């Protein structure tokens, strides 16, 4: 589910913004189960067909809300830095996103995903962003000789990102920069090749 391109027509842009604001209010006040095409249409004062034109299913609405709430702008680490620094920058950015409004939205969506395939699909799509970027960094680390070639990249991704999700989604606590630094050192350290 790629993000819908920003409309060029000012009226369409305004209507889309009104619908996203309505969806955000519904999510904030009533949780993800309230974010339906009908409720958004009623809240925004548009037809249900208009909502469907922008988002064909609930998952795409929720994913746009997650993108909006987190402003999924994960910091891209400078390529000239070493792997540890790159991973640390990426995980600090991801932890900051999880600690904000996006983390609250994500927590609500995780609970609903067990019973709602649209929400589950939106979460699967979202999961390709941060973890996908991290996997790419680690693969480049293997290719560049910074990481042991026998490292299991998907498992290493889980070990690095898993604690962030656990802390935010189960304990409802943030993960600060110092904790991210310790996590990266403890998790990535054993797989680094001597320089």
C-alpha cells in the first residue's frame, strides 16, 4: 500500500486533509475500530464514495494515519559513517517515532490487527519501512566487510528492533538515546569484524 500521491487540485487536497483530520479525531477519541469509511464521511461532511476514492480499504486509511502521525521520516544515516553509527542513528530515529503519537497509533493498531485483516495488512506494510531500512544497512555491512559474513541479517534486525517494540507496545515506555546506544553495542558488537 504505497501512500496516495498528494492531489494537485486544491479542492481535492482540502477535502483529503479534512478527511484525514476527521479520521485522526476518530482514532484519537475512539480507537482504530472507529476509523471506518462511513464514520469518516460523517465526521468530514463528505460522501462515503469520496472517502473510498481516496482509500479503497480501512488498512490504507490507517496506514496513512500512521504515516501522518509518525511522519515516517526515519533519519537516513550518512553513508560515509561506520556501520555502528549508521545503525545507531536509524534506531534512535525509530525509537523517537515510537515514543510519539505514531507509537500510540501503532499500539492501538497492533491490538486490532488480530481480528482485522485490513489493519494487519497496514501493519505489514509499515513493518517494511524501519526494519527494511535496517536490514539494508546490515546487508551493506556484510558486503563491506564490517559484519561477519555468517550473520543472520533477519535475526539481527529482530534483535535490534524487537526491544523497541516491546518497550513501547507492552510496557508503554519510551526508549531513550542512551538505551539505543547500549542496545546497538550489545547486539551488534559480537557480529562486528575487527578493523
